[in-house]
């Protein structure tokens, strides 16, 4: 027995690196899945290698075409591109497992011919009975009973109507590999029995299809979640058989990323947690740059005391060997803060354009904004870009500019001072004197300052609160004077007088 890593493990670097992202299309994409895609993408781009995107869709009970389209939509939105795979093609098509049954059958035949795989007819009940008779615990599972069945025994089983499953003949040896993130790992000999790779009836299992696809597609580095680490020993055993059968020539390197924990406790972030729902985060108003920046920090760091960086900087610095093996905790507030920093890094025209879907979803504009609406969006964008962490916050801040139906927030009304009517009337009177053609933020500020600060001797915080509520319906809004300029004189006066008459 040997505890040394397989000498046939690949040593490729640079442009020869080939990584893959191979999710199952079940349910909605989640942030843990996205981090896996991101780390593989960043490593491929950092090394100059290739990212292959294939889909493991052989579970007819759980997989769906809708989930597949959502996967593609998610990666497209995040701008995680791939070099080969679904939608783009490549030399190893097809890239959906459901279309590769003939390929798996051909590899199985090679493994049978080489003696690495054998027919197994034992049922679960028979295995349990043999373990019980031998005084072995049932949880030890299969006892390798079918390894040396004679042709006569196989024929007898077939005569009973049984179909064989196919098991890999696992060598009696330690399996050692050097994890890209965790260092040397050894699975002792006897850790697992001969395992099924193809069920009776011909259904190939994940333990077979996943390594076979990696082998045939030349995957050199398998970067995946820590929860899949226990299956590595079986993959190493199967790789040895695939090499001996001439299916591939090398064993890939493996790296197992740390778990992502929820905000509280020590449990893995569940797919059912709101934070895990990628599209919910998009609906809230994350931009792809901000979300990817945050997700990259769930196990990796670009440097001490630095959390904000561009995707170009991520690619330049990322090395899978620098990933921390310890669990990472998802922090929604930190994610939103980082997203806000990236929003402020956007060109203002880009920011304005990205707000359009959120304004549409809020019913403030149509699917295609009018020229007048686009002009307003462009004008208000610089007023709110510094104030939001999520694009989804924009409609609540600027909605009053797109409609004359003002919905006064309860907290805004409760916060009005006792003399708010006097303040509103003085504001309206002052603005009546401003010429329509000179109704700019500067002249508005001068008029209101003269009437409220000098005339009524109010402090600015008290003076400008009632006009803000009158025009926006909120305690917090974009800058007051600029907002009034965008509304125009007539609409501004209507709102000041409208709130005053509600008293």
C-alpha cells in the first residue's frame, strides 16, 4: 500500500489549465453555486486557461428546462463567460449529460474489458443479510461479494430475471492527493467498498458520469465545494481505472472551497435562505460587479484591509491556492455596502441606464422610457447615485418625480413640526416670485433661505423638512433644491400648497 499521491497527477499550468462549472438544473441558482462558478472563472482567466460549462441533467425527477435557462440567465447577467460548453459549443459536445448516454456506455465497455468494472447482482437485502451473518455492521454496506462470480453464477442470476449493476473494483490501497486549498489528504485503504457506477437497467450515476466527463474533456483542475470532498477518494479510484483503460492519461488536481455559512449559527447557507436566492439579490438591486466582489471574499482576499476591487483586479490577483479553507459567513449588510461602493464607481450614464428596469418594475415608467423620461432619469441619476446601496432603492427615492400622485409616508407626516403650514405657505410665497425661466436649484435655494432661514428664523433642518415632505412624500429624498428644479415651478407650488391644505 502506498500513501503517495498518484504520480500521474497533472502538473499543467498557465494556458493549459482547464476548469469546469457543472451544476444540476434543479431549482433557482443560489449564491453558493455562483461562488463556485466565480472561482473557476477567475482561475481560468488568471491563468489564461479555459472554463467549460456543462450541465448535469440526468435526474429526470428533479432537473428542469426552466432551471437550465435560469442557470444560463444567471451567468449571463453576472458576465461570467465560458470558453466551451452549453450555448457556445466546443470540441467535446454535447455538454449536457442527458445527451451523453452513448458516451458513458462506451467508456463502461472499456472498463469492463480492462477488468476494472464487474457485474453485481446483490440486492440491498442480500447485502444486509450477509453482513448480519458475518457479524458486520450494516452501515459498512457492500461486502465485495460479486467480485469473483463465475460465468455460471452470472447466468443463474440472469435466468432469475436479474439485471446487473456495475461496480468499480477498488484497489486495496490508500488514496492520497494534495488539495489545492487544504494540502495533503489521505483516504485509508478500506475506507469504502467497490461502488456502483451504473445501476441495473443502465442508468449511469454521478460517481461515474462526473469523472468520465472531466476525463474526456481534459479537465485539469476540479474546483468545487467542501461538501463534495468525501467523494474525491472514489474519483481517484475511478481515475486510476480510466487511465489503465486508455480513456485519459492523467489525474486532475482537486481543490475544495470552504462552506458558506448563513448569517447566524454554524449551518451551511441553505438554498431556502433569502440571502442564497441569486435572483432575489438581483431584484433587490445588486449589480454584478458588487455581488461578485462580495462573493469572491467568501474564502479569499485580495490583500489585508481591502474589500473593494474591480473584476479586472480580481482576475489579476486570484489564485486558488490562496483560498482559505475555513468556513465563510454570508453577511447581507456587508454585501450591500460593497455593492453601494461599486454603484458609486459606475459612470453616471451607466448607472442611469441600470436603474431603468427597477423604475419599470415599480410602475413609474413603461417598458421603454419616453424621451422625456430618459431625460429625467439622466438628470436625477447623479443626485441619487451617492445615496443608494442597491438599485432597488432608486424608485423609492425618485418616484415622486415621475408622478403627481404623492403618497405621504406616515413617518414623514408624523415628523412635521407644529408650524409646518406656515413654513409651506412661506415657501410657496417665496417661490412665486422666482421667474419660471430662472427656476434653478441656485435661485430656489436663495428664495427659500431668505423666506425660511432669514424671515422665519428657522434652522435649516427644521426649515426644509416640510418642503421636502411636500414634494416627495418622504423624510429622505434627493437634494431638495435640485428636486424642485426637476419638478418645475408649477408642480413644486402645487405640492407645497397641496400639503398645506391637508391640515
